[in-house]
C-alpha cells in the first residue's frame, strides 16, 4: 500500500510539474498579435496611426504584454469587406494569433467579428464604430477601444440643437458606419426640436462632392452635418470652403472630419466644430506624456486613431497581466478587461456591459494645427447597446 501511495504521489507531482512547465513555456513564448488594418487607400493614415499607437504602448511596457514579448502578424485589409473574411481567417487559422486587432472600416470589422466569434478568438476593435459590434453582434470575446457611431454623433445632435439650428442637411458615405453616424445625430437633433431637410449619401470611397454642394446651396439649410474621415474628409472640407459655403452655412461633424487631416485641409479646417472622445489639446499629464513619446518615436503628432491603438494594447495588457500571460485562462482574462479602468490619454474610461467604452465626448474647435477642446457636452457617455445579449 505504501509503495502504491508513493507511486501515486510521484505521478501527481510529475503531472503538476508538467502543467507548471507548460504554463511557464507559454509565458516565455511570444504573444501573437494580429493587426488587420488598412495600410493602403483612403484610410491608410488611420491604419498606420493605430499601429503606431499600439506599438508605442508595447514599447513603453518594456516591449511586452502580460510579461510576454510580442510577435506581430500584419494584414492590409484595404478597407474591402469582400476580402475581410479571408484575411481574418489567415490570421486566426494560419497564424493562430492570440488577439485579433482591427479595423477602421465598419463593413470589414463586421466580417472580422464573425470569424472571431466562430473561432472564439479575442478581438479588439481600435476604430470601427458600427453599432452592431456592441449591439446585436456583441460577444464576450469582443472589446472596442474606440467608440460606437452613436456616441459622438448623438453629442453633436445635442450641440447643434442647443445652438438653435432648426433645419439641416446631412451627407456621408453610403455604408453602415456613415448611416449610423447620421442616425445618432438625428436622434438627438430631432429630440431637440430640429428637422433634417434631406439625407444625402454617396458610394464609399467616392469623393466627387460637387453635385451635393450645389444642392446644399440651393436648399439653404441652417447648417450641415457630415461624417467623413481620412483623405475624403480633407477633400470635402476644402471643396466645401471653395464652394463658398463655409462662411454662409456652418459645417459640423463628428471629430473624424478633422482628426489627422488638419494639415491636408489647410485654411479650410480653421474654426470647424466637431465632437469626439479625444482632443489634441486635452491638458493632462497622461495625454501630454503620450503626445511627447509619440512625437519622439514617430516624428509626428498623434491623433484619435493613435490613442485608440494605444488603448487596444493597454486593455489587452490588463487582461494578460491578470492571468500572468496565460491566454488559456480566457474567462479570467476577459473578466479583468471588463472591470478595468483604462488610464487613457483621452481621460479614464471603463467598458460597458457590451464592451464599448464609457467615455467623455468633447466639443472641439480647430485652431491652428490643433483640435482644441472647448466643452464637454457628454460626460461618461455609454452606448445604448441595443440588442446586446451579454
């Protein structure tokens, strides 16, 4: 009996040692990060800024996440929803990434999230604001470190109604993100007594704005609300000013219109009012340090996209650190992320039950080369998360 017990005890100890060795081996392996972002086309500058922000946090964290060195697997999604499923599967099934980070275009992100759900892969969205991601398509494995389309758009609806505008025209690209931005704006604007004369759309990434500018001039609204980003945003603002509309019909937008595009817009950017969860001029120790480090690393000024990438790495690090780098402890990792308070350059934020940031929305005015924060119309704004079953 003693021999049997000794043998049994020995087997238990060996098994425990083996499990401990396996956990140690995983902790020593590099954590695999899949970056699926646009590096060409209209949104290329956004994809590069997100990547820079993510890598900046890793660099500030000693080159590690959760105590593990990082290996990157990168795919250019080209902002093409038709290629999204295949591209996501490459990262998830071929490269076996521990976390899928992406993307900018909402249509691409929706397809990515389907692959992530089917394969139970952790996914962090560092930009795409499609409401569905934290609405009916919410998932325990999916977090967003950016915004829902509803958040900054709803805030601007309230701002414009408070300014006394009664009749407006909206214009955006015709895809999920653009439509939801307009819907969020209209919800607040109409609640405040305003009326939308006409909703205008054009195919993504079309930038032939002249027919719409001509129609805006003929409709003579009190103001115009738009959703554009990247290169298309810069061209729209310049065309709007060139058409002589800027000084006669005020232009408003969610902050993507002027984030990362002020230099390209030139004089056309000056004085534009936008709403967003970040502003270049936020005066806090956290933001000032972030901006200084980013400028040193990339010889450029960071924008909201860099912040969202930075916070994607930061949020993942919280979860990974809680499980000592062991990604097999998925439930504990997710719990740590769900309850985290992220110390972001935008200001501290938490995650809602649907895993969308609960955050301030700022009113910004372009002055010089900066989106200067002039007000905070929404504090700790949570997305409605309509349809989320988490």
